[in-house]
C-alpha cells in the first residue's frame, strides 16, 4: 500500500477500535440523530495521527488513546479561583459532570439555560438545529475528528439561549476532583438578534478533557467569551470553539492558559454575514513539561468583515508553544480586514515555538496581514529599565507582563482583564 | 481580450496594468519551435530506459547503480499532494525521457562544429554562444562583461563557451555528462550529497533519469572571472527535461551563476523535473539567479510546462554564503523551493523571489532556511503577483535548531492581486528551538500599504507620486538583487507597468 492510503487505513482502524469500545448514550430522537451522524464522520475520517499535516507540531496520542492518562491534582495553595470577585450566574461542573448543588439556580432574565443531560432526553429541542451542525461544518477543509467524537459521546454541557441583555455573565466553572476522569463536555450557545451575552469559563476541567462549544451569533448580536484554563500541570485536553458570526454581529474571545501537559485549543470562526467582526486572542505561560497549541481558522465568507488574532506565549525550560492560524478570504468577501499576530518570548534556551500562520485569499480588495516573531527578552529594553534603577528580576517581570498585556487588551471589559493580569503577575512572581 | 472584459475592473487598477498583465501569456515570445531531427529513447519509463540513458552518456557502473537505486525508490513514492496546486494526473509512461538532436550523435569538438540550426535557436533566444563581449539589452554599458554559457537543448548540452579562459583560472564549467567523464572523483563525492536520491518524488525521478545539466567547480580562493550561465531549452514534444546541476565552491571562492529557460508553445503539458545542488565551503559565496520563463500555457490554461524543481544549497562550513534570486514568470505549474542548509557557524542564506502567475498558471514556491550553525543569518523577500485565474502561493520554512544559537531570520512576503478571480496565499512554517535566535515574519496582501503612502504623503508628495513610488518599490527589492544582464531581461519580462496603477 502507498504511504497515504496506509495512513488513512491506520487512522480508520484506530477509530474503529475506539468506537467499538464505547456505547452511544441513549437519548431523544433529535440528539440520537446528531450522534449517529457524528459517529459516521469519525469512522470516515479516522482518528487524528501525528503524521497528519494538521497535527504536525502536536502529537494527538494522549487525546485519542482509549484510556486517558492519570493526572495528579494541582494544589492551588488556597488561591481564589479566577472571576471569584464578580457577580455571575455560576454553573459548576466537577470532572466534567454538571453539579447542581454547587451551582446557582439556572435562572437569569433574558437567558434560557438547560443542561444537555436533561435536554437530550426530550424528543425535540431548539438546540437540535445547532448541536453538531457547526462541528460538522468545521470538518472542512481539515478534519477535526476529536470534535466529532465529542458530538457523538458527550452527555454533559449546557444549552444556552440568550435573548436579551442579561445583567450578569454566565460563568462555567470546571472543577477537578479525580486523577482519572476523562470528560467530554459539549455546549451550545445561541445569541439571538440584538442580544449581548458574556460567558466566562474557568478551571482545569478534568485529567483529560475534550470540549466543544458551538456558538451562533445572530444579526447585530454580541458575544464575549473569556476563558481561563487555570493552573494544572498534568492534565491534557482539547477545546474546540466553533462560531458562526451573523450580519453586523460581534465575537470577542480570549483564552488564558497556564501550564498543562498538553492543551490544544481550536477555534473555527465563520464570518457569514456582512460587517461582522471576530477577535480571537490568547495569552499563554508555560514552564517545564508543557505543550500548548492554538489552532485558529477564520473564514471571511461575507463582505466588509473584520478579524483579528492576537496570540502571545511566554515559554521556558522545555515548554513548547504552537500556533497554527489561518485566514481564508472567499472571493465574495471584498473589503476584508484581516490581521493576525503570533509572538513568543522564550525565557531560556530549551523552550520552543512552532508556528504556521497562513493566508489564503481569493478576493482582491482586501487588507490582510500576519506577523510572527520569536526571541528572548530584548536586551536593550532590559538595559533601559536597569539603567533606571529597576532590579533585573523586576525588570524582566515588567517586560514579560507588558508582552502579554497586548493579548489581555483584547478583552473588552477591563475589569476581567485586570483580574487575569493580577493572576498572571502573582504566578510569574511565585515562579521567579 | 474577452478575458479582460470579464475581469472586473477595480478602482485604482488602471486598464494599462491589467492589459499588460493579460498580454503576457498571450504573447509568449519564445513559443516557436526548432525543426530538427531528433534521436529519442523509446517512450515510457522502466529500468531499461534508465540503463539506456546511462549508456548514452558513457557513464561508469557506479552512476548506473545510483540511478537504478533512485528509480526503485521512486516506485515506492507518491507524488506530493500538499502544495496548493491542482495537477492533472501525469502519465509517466507517455513521456520521452531522452531526446538528442541527431546532429549531436558525434560530440562536436567545439561550438563551431555544432549544427547551425541549433546555434540559430540560441541566437533567436538572445543567448550569446559566440564568445561575444556584450549581451543584448546592455548596449552602452561602460565595459563589456563576459558571461560563459552552457546551452542545454532537450537532453544534451551543446557546448560551453569561454572554457579556455575559465580553465586558466582553474574553474571547471562544463556539462555534467562531461564532468562524469573528466572529473569523476568530484562528481562521485558531491552528487546527491545535498539532495539525496530519495529526497522527494521529483528528485528521485530526476536522479534516475537526469540527462544533462551544468557542472561548476571553483577552486579554493578563486573569484570566478566571469558570470556563468546555463540556458535550458525544451524543444521536442512530449519530452521531459531532467537536468541536474552541481556547483561546488571551495574555500574562499566566489561565483555568480545564472539560469534561464524557455520552451515552445504546445497544447499538451510537458514535464520538467530538475535538481540543483550547491556545496559551499568555508568563506565561499555562491549567487544563483534564475529567470524562469518556461511556456506558461495559453490564455485558456492549455499546455505549458510542469516545473517541479528541487534546489538546495548546503553551506557546509563556517561563513559560507548563498543567495538565491528567482524571477518566476513562466510554467503552467511551478513547484519549487530553493533552500539553504546553514550548517556552518556564521553562515548566511538569502532568498529573493518574484513570482508572477497569470491566466491559469499555478505557482507554489518559496524557500527553506534550515539553521544548524551558530550565528547563522537568513533573509527572505518574496513578492507574489496574481492575475487572471491564477493561484500563487508562498510556502516556506524557517527552522532554528537547538544548537543554532544567536541566529537570525527576517522574512517578508508580499502579495498583490490584480482582478477578483485569482488567489494569493501564504504558508510559512516557523520552527524556533532555541531562545537566543530571533525570527521575524511578516506577510501582507493588499493593494498599497497605507502606512507607506502616508509616509510619502506626509513628506509632501501628491497621491499619484506616492502610489507610483510605493508600487514601484514592490518588485525592485528583488530585481536589484539580479546581476545586471538578468535584471534587464527580468524587467522586460515583468513588464507590468505597476507605476501609478494600484492604489
């Protein structure tokens, strides 16, 4: 067999073994249909393999093994969780399972929120048109079998419909209590025309997790998404964010990641309506056995849209940072404004930054650019600060923080940005 | 001009620019054919053909073995599918792998003995095979500059000019088949040492069936007294050209090498799979310039050359330097990534490229800079222009290995789109495995950079002048890297009056 056919066969065999070992969860007609469709996608695609171009810089094995690896719990040393100071609707998951006891009652004006476990048992639900739909669309041009696997097997998650302008954010909190848990969480979010929603996510989730969030932002609506993938050294996981941005709609998503053995954050955004806007940003600090991968795909499929990607990584002592980002501009998407920057600061010699920033452009009246840089702390900047009497450690900390600040600046509400910035500073100080 | 009417005109892209771009494929200058009797090897590819090519070149046993090894590896390989190219399936059995003008059956002693028809071909192309001092297009240059030429016609080299003068300096410049006969030790030592037989699908094919190409050896400390040039011409129909070029620059030497190529207009596509290997030793420098003007196919995308080329330079020792400059205007499909292995400390690699794709042309081209040595430096400047229904992709790799500390890369890729049916794409790979190296990559796709315009305007230029200046600069960065003789040809070729047109 020639190499390409052999790889495909291997991937399909691996999928078959995995699918055989798991039973499809029982549920109502609408979700059963979505799960079956996802299963056939997985069998067709096969499981991700390190030899896939799309997994060039990240070995997916830890995410696709039939048994997840154990991960020791992280001692937060009494540190308060992120976002704790804000008034919010708390929705708590423990090891990927919804915990009503720790959560607020699921009631908030302008919001309809139902656990997936509950909705899946009914015959019909508004989420039926969305569940698995964006995930299925995201399978082209590259295959994302992990996300299909999630659609097929997830029983946990929230179905959230925002119809107004709720007074407080919805806060999804992911706690960990087990060293073994293998979590699959699937959220569906629909922000109706003119509505404004903010969803906060924080916590390590589980020893291994596979998360999908499908978001539909209707005409003129705004969706703010702020995610802090906590500090947790040994867990591994993949999070997928699939967003369809409608006419004149807005998306702003920010992710903070600190450590983790293997974290892959995928975002697939379609700017389907004219004048839409999508901003995706991320700040990452990694130390030691840390592998972090941001994979972003933005498709300009309508005219006059704007997109912006800002990714910053600070890495040291063996940490590996990956950025794969692509802007695809369809022929119809004239007057596109697309921008992408990915930068890494390598604090000592054995850190690595691997990037593949891509542009694919079929419209001529566009302004698209990307930049990518990697290097150590600029000795001139350091010298400038030291010459003004700032001790070296302090000066380095300042420079690292200001480097990350450009990504944090992408958060619209400065109160959240400040909360995350303080957290980052404390972590960096502690680690010296 | 129907295609022109179809093309939606945008504000700021003036008609003249569009027309000039449109006209480029329509008026391919070198599309004529030389009517000459040819000697073909039988159609198709198998071990017997490989053996036949080897015996036609009077090759030693080891080289035949080397070819057969490559052929057997090729059979287990697949044509690469990762480039953004839509390639019609190639039937490798429908090609001729060896074609030689009949009159060349007896090897001519010098160029004076070569069939006048063949000499005419080159004269018509403007390639000076008589050791004349001046090149067309540079009349009035203060001093005549000499350029030695190796002319390759289908599968054979016709001859090389200025051999005597070069020999006096110790420089060897001849066809690779001649080098195999006269300098087997050099060929054996370096052939395949930069691009191994199984490097990729097309390199393996080339290793099995390569026919001719140029061989250059510059001894230690010698600055080559003139520019060296190879001119490739595909003439015969259904014939693939598989040339192999090997350049060796010994310690402290310098050479500037030029390469040009054309082919007749035909309805069917033709295959060109070349390999260029460059070995650069301590303190040596090689400058390699290409103007690639293979037949690009007609305005409906019929015919044209499939150009699958593996070019690589190995800066094997400290302070070696290599510079690639390419102007890619021809070929229906271009698949080409001239690369630099920066193995020694303080080595330098450069890549300057202009790629123009018009009508139905597809180009997927770029470079690889592999930094292995400390303090190595590389610079990439790529300009892509797409028009018609063409697809133009920059694909590149910058890799900083853990030991390549204090290294530096700067990459700039700019794309210009003319018309709304073409595409411009950028696919860079950036791999940084040590902290002290600095890597910067920038890519833009737009008409004219607003910041640059603003800069000009704020210094008192009116908009027209500012646009002219900025757009003029779009290609110049690369054009100025070409040796003068080539710059003239390239400028004429680019021939797109960008001035004042895009804004």
